[in-house]
């Protein structure tokens, strides 16, 4: 229970930067920058997993899987897609100013809520330690920011980035909630996200060809 | 109930999903070969699932669970019921599709060689879709359950968007996006269950991943954590199952997918999600009995909203899709009630609806095959030209409306009785009301399409009855609807075991 081997400070700092990259990925209007912010976040998550791996060697596997799926393949698909399209995001539902305020409010509220109410979310003795509390608070904050992004953005590419954030949030929480998850389960969970991103971008590419835009609000063929 | 924990080691659970998965891989490998090759593998692969389902029955009915790989895969009555439904509906769909895809313009609106090129993708994904559904029903690992449910989405995503035109792409995008968001919630729920089960300290290491083990420690999990987990699971698996208000993807996907895929989506995929929901949430029935009222309310809301949305539909496939939302409400009400009678009725309706909705979608597919039209207003008077399709559709329509002596009547009656027994009269009244509305919607559609005078446009192409390869599966399903209605006791041994898995009281 000695916090020393957890590199507590490193984990704290990395966690905060992960939250900041989420906000950037959600708010930045240029898709390429948003994808960069996402990639940075993916690398930070890998770094975080490596710091936690000091206490739980199983997490080395998780870090390696995350490196390949989140930090290499997903950004590759994103950049390949954005490279073939306009870089500007379709204007979202909420303007930039109010959106930053909402995101900040969500971030602070959720961080504080989960940090203080940890016993409900994770009834384990281990999760009561400060590093794990921070980890879970960050995980749920990233999750909520991803959900916010998915719900309010019109641009299909942005919703895919939001989906990735959503998944990142859940996967981060596995460090505290499910540290003994077998490699097969981790592998399955991580692989599916990449396949989902690939398929979604493939379908969105089809949409762009047929509709001439990635604006999801223009998808009105099926209104009854 | 005492022998619920008796297990027999067997390779059947693994075969249930590896057989179609391998067949699918072979179709992809042989994509240069002909249509005959792909279709034989599709039929063989899905028939293998049905065969495995049948082979599971003797042990399962005797109250023993089949396990393999430790307890990583575990088949009890509930799993066997789902595997059997997936296998039967899957193989009939594969047979039905042989002639359906041969009609120009149906599976690919591109026509000609382009259609032929995409056919192996169609059959390969179809087999993987069936495999992932079967996998989800046999796995005992709570995280793998999530992985399998998400795998069904991935395998079917491109099938929903198969036509690759504006409508199909929109449906495919919504399908992939909404279901992935939804299912991520389910992952949180699954992880919370695992974490809290491990934290009770009564299960060693990886035992906490096994759903069958988690059940035994559920009372030790703090109620607040359990409630949060259940909320996430209901949103997650509920989205996939088409429970209102998470259903908006369903009419789009079910209507725009090629008909054989609609059959699988409505016939078995949403059932498999309902299974995942029941399997995980029922863990907490004994410790949180107040859950049942919440689930019943959710189911009632779903069945009323679904059928009200179906009322004004002019598109036959959208009408059937909304009716599926409504019918899944009955399953949720029955299973959510948590009593033996409720679970029995809910699971019986799950099985019946798999057959009925597969039948109805196949019949609508036959109409589209013969006329190229699916708007009710543009159809009429088809009973003369297509007597078999008309008869099959009528049987399906009456069965889904709960008309005696068909199977839908038996299962709905069981749900009504279970609600009355539990004293939830408001829910029983709402369920009967939804049944009446279903009757209105379905019979009206049947009359309009098959018995009303044909609309005045003349000069139409000659409409003929569909080939035997298509009406034979429909006839089989219609026969199943009649037989299960007249002899509901045939399903008793299996349903009894399946209901006992979920039910906490009243057996």
C-alpha cells in the first residue's frame, strides 16, 4: 500500500494532461488538430498504463495493445480519412464559447463527483487509494466528454473521435476496476474499437460520396 | 432447482460458434469460386448451429449445463434455447437467401457483375454474424459477453449498409454509431459487475469473470454499485435489443438491410441482446427485487411506443421493424418480472417471436421479390397471384397479434397471467391493449397487401408466386407457429430449464 512504486506524481500529471487532450479533441474545429490531440492522448494513456504496470505486470500487455490499437492504427485511419477531405469541422450544435464552458463544467463536476464518491463506483479496497481514485475520476471525465462530443457534434468525423474518447474513458477505468483481466479479454476489447473505427470511417466515406458532406444532420432520407 | 449446478464437459458450446466462423472464413477464402460454393457453406455453417443446438438438448433438458475450457463456455437451458433459435432461423434464412439474391436488383442494386463480386462478402459476413451471435450465447465470461455482442454489431454493420446507396449508408452509419455507443455503456456495466464481484473476496481471481460464479456472490455486492451497473447494462444491451427509448436505430436498420439480414436482425439479433440483458441483470434479482417493477415499466413503455409508431407506417418493412420493438417489450416484461411464470412467458415469446418475425419478414421479402414494391398503398390483391405467401403472412400476422390457437397467443397469455399473478394489473391492461393494437396494425396490413382490390395502375409486370426455395422456409416457419400454438407443451422441457435459470421465485 506504499504509494511510492506507483510514481504517484507522474500518474497525477499524466492524468491531468489526458483530460486536457480530451477537451482539445472535442473543442478544436480543425479536424486534423483534433486527431492530433486524440493521438497525443493515446500516447499518454500508454504512458499511464506503463506507470501502473510497475505494480501489475499484466498491464504491460494492455499497454502494448493500446499502443498498437489506439496510438498507431486509430490515428492512421483518422488521418487517412481527414487527408482526403476538408479539414474544417461542420459547425456543431453549440457555439465555441458556450461549448468550452459546458465542457469545462462537465469536466470539473464529473471529476469532483467521481473522485469523492469512489466507493459507489468501485467498491474495492485498492480503488480507495489516491492514484486509483485519480485514475477513475479521469476515466469517467474522459467518458463524459466523449459522450458530450458524440451528442452535440454534427460532423461525422468528430463523432468518431468522440466515440474513441468514450472508449478511452472506459479502457482507462479497467486499470483500477479490472487489473486482473486476462489478456484475451483485453485484446478483444481493444481490437473491437479499432475495427469499429475502421468500419465507421468506411461507411462515412460512402456517405460523403453519396451525400457530398459529412454533416450528420443532412442524413434525412429515412425520416418517416 | 437443486441440480442447476451440475455440469458436463462437452465441446458442443465451442462448436456452436466455431462451425459458422470457419465456414465464413472459407467463404472469404473462396471468393473467386462460384455462388454455389458460397451458398453451400452458408447453409452448412448455419445448419451446423441448429444441429449443435439440437444435440445440446438431452443434457440441458435433464438439468445439466454443458461446459468447456474450464467454465469459460457454459450452456444451460437458456443458452441452448438461444442457440437453437439462432441455428433454426439462421439456416432457414440461408436457404431463403439462395433464390432471393438471384433476383436482379435485390441484393445489389448495382446489378450484373458488381453484384456477383459482392456476394461472397454477403455470405461471409452473414456466417460471421451468426457465429458472433452464437458465441455471445455460449460464453460464460462477462467481458467476452460484451465482446461478442459488439462483434455482432461489427459483423452486421456492413450488411445493413449493403446496398451502399443513400438510404442504406445512412442506416448503416446510425446502426454502427448508436450501437457502439450503447454497447460501451454495457462494457462499463460488465466491468463494474466483475470489479465488485472480485471485491467481495469470495471468488478467486478469474472466477469473478464467470457469470455463473458471480450469481452466487451477488447478494454481497453493495446495492448502490449494483444499481449503477444495472443502469449501464440496461442502456447498453437495451440499445441493442431495441428497448424504447433507445430504439431509433432499429426501424432504419431493419428496413434498409437486405431482407435475409432483416430476418436475422429482427428474428434473432435483438433476442440475443435481450438474452445478454437478462443474463446479466438477473444476477441481481434476488438481492434487488425492486428492479422488477422498473423493468416491467420499461417493457410496457416499449411495447406501447413500438406499436403506436407502427400504426401510421406505410413501408411494410418499417412497420414490421416497429412491431419488433413492441414485441421485445413483451419479452422484457416477462423476463423482467423475475417470477418463474413471467420468465417462462417472456422466453416463450422470445422463441415464438423469432419464428413469427422471421416468417413475416420473409413474406414481405417475397412480396418485394415478386413486385419490387414495399409501400402498402402501392400493393393490393396479391392473394390471387401469391396464395402461399398470402397464407404465410396471414398466419404470421395472426400469430403476432396473439390470435388463438397460434403460438403468439400462448406466450402472450402466459405473460398476461404472470402479470396478473404478480398483481401488476396496470401492466396487464397495457399489454392487452398493445396486443389489440398489434392485431389492428398487422391484420390491416395483411388485408391491404393481399386481399384489397389492386391499385389502378395496370400494365404491371406479371406477378407470380415466389420459387419453392423461398416459400419452403416460410411454410416451415408457419408450421412451427401453428404447432407451437396447438402443442405449447412441446417447448416445455427446454423452456422450463431456461426459465429456472432466470427466475427467483415461483417455480
